[in-house]
C-alpha cells in the first residue's frame, strides 16, 4: 500500500502536493518524493517520512506535479527505490501504488532493449514501458504500456513540457478531485478534501487525462466515458482515518485487500524454491511473540496437515534461552514489525545453532530481514492500530503458501490438491467480506456482553490458537480478562471458573472435532455461562445449543481461522467501543516492542 497524489492547476504545485501527501501518510511512510513540471521536469525524493522530504527538499517551481509516499513491497526502503521514477531520458516521471507481478520478465526484456534501471523496484519498469511506447501522446503511451503489465496498480505519469497528468488504475484506488482552474488525483479522496469535495471515481482499466481545465476519461477500449462527480460530505477530521473512527476498524476492513495483495503473483510459489534448493527439512520450528506467536500456532496445524512434517512453536523470549536440541529444523521467525527485540534475538540464536531461517515480516527492510536467510513479506500495508489485525491474517496467508511449498517439496501434497487449495485461498477475501458485512450484528451482540469482567474463548484443533488470539484481542483492546482454552481441556480445571457472569465464545466450525465441540458447549451451558458461537452459515444444529451465533461462510476447515478471527477482531473492537476504551492506543502497551 502506497499513497499517490497529483496536481494540475495555476498555483505552485509543491506545497499543495506536500500537504495532500501528508494526509496519505497512513498508506506508507518509508520514503517519499515528488516530480514537478516547470521549465523542465524536476524530481526529488528521499528515504524516511514526508517530514524528512520536506526538510531536505529545494524549492521547486511549476504548476503540475505528482507525489508519492511509499510502503515498500519490492525493493528496500531507500532513496533509490523511492518514487517518482524517471525513464532513461529523464523527460517523464511516474508514481505507482500496487504490485506489478510480472515485473521480472518485463524488466529483462527492457534491459535487453537497452533501458537502464536505477532501482530494485517493480514500479520502474512502467516508466521505461511508457518511454518505449511514447509517440507524442502520453495517454496513448500509457494505454500501450498497460498491455505489458500484470498485477494491481494506480499509476500517475507526468512529462516535460506538458500540463497533463495521465493516470490509471486496476484494483488500487484512484480518485479525481475537481477544482476551479485546477484538478487533482489521489489514492484516497481524504487527501483532497481541503481543496475540493467534488470527486470522480476512476474504475478498473480506465485511463484519465487531467489538466487544469479538463478531465478526460477513457475505458479499456479507448472509448470516452462521461461520469458525474460526487459531492462528498466528510470533513477533514473524518479524513485522517479514511472515515473510520479508529485505525483498528479501518485495518479490519482492509483485510480482503490485504489478503488479495499477499496472494498476488504468489499462488504458484513464494519464491522459496531457490532457498529450499538442496535442503529437505524434516521439521519446522516457529518462533514469535504475541499475535505473531498465535499465527505460528495456526501455522503448526497448517504445515502438519499440508506438508506432514512435525512443527514446534515457541515464544521468542523462551526460545532464545532454551538449550539447543540435536535436531536441525527450518526456523521460521514471524514478526509484523520486524523489530521485536525478542524475535531478533531468537533469529540470532537460530543462526548460532546452524539452522536455516525464514522471516515472515510486514515491514520491508526491517531488522529481521537482515537476520534471516530468506524473507516472505506479508504485504498488509502499514498497520497503525496497536492491535495486530490485518498483519495476523496475512501472516496466515504466508503460512498457507509456505506449507504448500513444503508439501510439494517433500511430495506430501499433490499438484491437484495444491490447485484446490489455491482456489480456497483465492476465495478468502470473499469469506472475510461476508463477516465484515455483519459488523452491525456483531456490534449489537458485543454491546449485550460488554459488561463482563471475565470472558472465555474455546476452540479445538486449528481454531484453538484462534481462541487464544481472540482472548488476546479482548484483553488488550477491551480490558476484559479474556482466556483461551482448547475446548477439551475445560473439564481438567477451567470449568471451575464458569458462572452466569462469564460468557464463553465457542468456535464450532464443521470439522472433525465438531461433535466433540458440541459436547464441550453443553458442559459450559450446564454451568450457566452464556455461549456465543462462531459457526458455519446454515448450521441449525449449532444454533440450538447456544445463546447467540456469529455466522461465517462454510469453507474447507483448514482455512476457517481466517474468517473466524475477523469475527473475533470485530467482537473485541465493539466490546472496547461499548466500554469506552482508547482503542488504537491501549494502555501499557506499544505497537513495537524493542526491549527484552
Ligand atoms: C498484538 O495485537 C500485539 N500488539 C502484540 O502481541 C504483537 O503481536 C507482538 O508484540 C509481536 O509483534 P511483532 O509481530 O511486530 O513481532
């Protein structure tokens, strides 16, 4: 996720672009830059937040320009990899939000044609493609360049001597803002609200030419499109969080897109093959903290099911100081921030033990990426809320992909089984969207139970760690004492805690443990505790056993943790809202824990 913005008008573009860019900083903040068309075409960019760019940049003169704030996905967060990118002539500049999945092939062919690249990014190929296709009209060049790229994108292009911005999108957002004698483009209308509230949404495959006095949209076939602007009623305050009251809620709602991005160009492989070459792993150890640890626990079930190799999971601070057993596992370190001190220490320890290491991280170029042999990025985009939500779900996606690779490598997974898993992975954004569509129902339910002091979460098999994660979310956001248990363990002690005042959230999807789960739910009800179940749509039997139900779409059980955790994230969020908690910044905890 990155943010792009463009301005074509009569005023000096530089301060306007910077101002708009700051409102997009939630979309990325590892580097930023802008390109201004004045007497010539000037590009300035730098590593770090927009404030760093602002402090270091020269005054640039010109009334047309584009700007970008980056969240790295391909290529480290450096000045060289910051946008905008120029072509070989330096006469055009582009910015991009998205991922070009076939960039390696395109780059190779452009290099063979003599193009010179200055960065490691996927984006730069588009600058050279537009250069190669330019025959005098920028819009035509963009149309032709698009024929050679796959993936998701919102691009904006400017060129020397022209008053136009040409922009296009596919599955990444793009809006045009209409002013008087000036027009804008942006990834998010919230960036433009200070200047205009009249917006035109650009659709997938369309290309738009924006100048100070005109906006021309063409569809994929090159036909002119007429679209009425919409009047937006949001104020600037709403804009900070894209209209959501909290970053946590916004990030929960971004999950279909985050899953989609994390799968893009990867369902056939997560690029681990070269890393695997010659190494057959007979066991895996996953090491992480907090929510990432729970993702690891889910990963154990996934890898054991798909790749049939034993997996152990350990908390980073415990692993670091444990004694090394004789085995030589593949060690997988999961950390969204990539900066968690305990997990960094664990990575060093794994190296010391001579183990091969893979990191699963969300922040490109973060410290963990320098400590491991191979990195799988989760592509969730920046997560601002302290509670991990979309990074957890995309960690699960990375683990499904890794498990499939391990399964293929050791021949436990057939090509046909893999194809069917890929189909299920591709359906996950829809299953998540179904849950999001029930937000109001979940809010009403959460308000009913929000006064509880204690709350228990039970699950079995692959949904046992999801019960743990649901409990953690409830603790950290809603300040309710939440505890997760494997449902079969209740009778070995925890049943003693139950009463009518302690609601129990039971995950009861139809898998091989379903009947046992119904038995555990009966044990709970017999102690007078209200039960809120999460089950598969249409399960009338389950509804008879419990007080309330949150439904998720029926999908193969190995994938059920994804929609189920989204339901529990909303549950925790609405409990916290009903209790008036400071949701994005819960007391006593930090987003990134850089101390031991
Ligand atoms: C989860 O909501 C937490 N804020 C916390 O448990 C977090 O997952 C943990 O600190 C690990 O962070 P990391 O993924 O950045 O390493």
